[in-house]
């Protein structure tokens, strides 16, 4: 998870927070006291799950390098 960009991390956290807000079960054990301390905030819960490495979301990215060639018009 160290090679993730901040945008990929934000996308994962946002997606998981939305799932939690819609009623998805937690993937880690969180005590009632911890939930109250976090204010039952789905983003904070998603951050804890992300830190534990249990979020089942996969990132796919293009690995090949795209090059662009420019052609100059020939003189007539």
C-alpha cells in the first residue's frame, strides 16, 4: 500500500466510507467506545480499515508507457 498515490488512497477511502454509510458491516473489530470517540464517522472507520489493510478494493492502472510521435508536414 506504500506505492499508492494520494488520489488512489482517497478513492478507496471514499468508496469504503460510502459503503459503511449505506450499512455495510465493519471489516475490523471496533469497540463501542472507539466508535463514540470517532463520532461514528464512516471516513474515520474507513481510515482504520485501510491502516489494517483489510479493505477488499483493487486498484488497476496502466503500466505501459504511451509515447506520442509528431509528424511535420513536408514542404511542397
